[in-house]
């Protein structure tokens, strides 16, 4: 059942730290219902001292609408203001198509797998 049918977010957000990166894993749908819980989670991330990288692991994302894309662009701008590079890891299927179709593929640093993004952050 999609979040549109329930009126609740179906996005799970978790995060952790790596050597020089904050890692945020998203699992579910990035849509209007997910923006508030995602922002609340990221508010705690923004309170941490800035790290060189923020990796969004999008492997578990099965849907992303225009509001979700707008939120990703906002996260990118927030990272730029902090001097943090935003890496999108695990960009497959749905997310790969959405980023390509909208022309945002070139606006982000995109990696097919989370491990590739993590290697970039650690190199």
C-alpha cells in the first residue's frame, strides 16, 4: 500500500557515521508524506559537526515524486552551504530513471552502489 493511500510516510530513515562521512539510509518512498520525517531526521544530522561527505543510500527507495526530488535538491544545497559533498549511493532502477528523466542526474554525484559512494568518500 502506498503512502498516498494511507496518508502516512512509508519511508524509513536511519543514519550512522563513517570515517569522514555521515551515512543516511532511505528505505521506502520519498514523497510528500516522507518529507517531514526526512527533514526531522536530517535536522539531527545538521546539528553534528560538518563532515566532508554526506552519503544518501538510496538503494531501498522504490518511489520518488517531484516533492521528494525537490527535497533531495534542498539537501544538496544545504550540503554545499556546509562545505559537505553530497554523494548518492545505490542509485538503481526507479531513482536512476527519475534522476535521468528530470535531468538531475548531472546535478548530483551519483553511484550505482552504496559501496562505490563510500569508497569515493574514503579515497
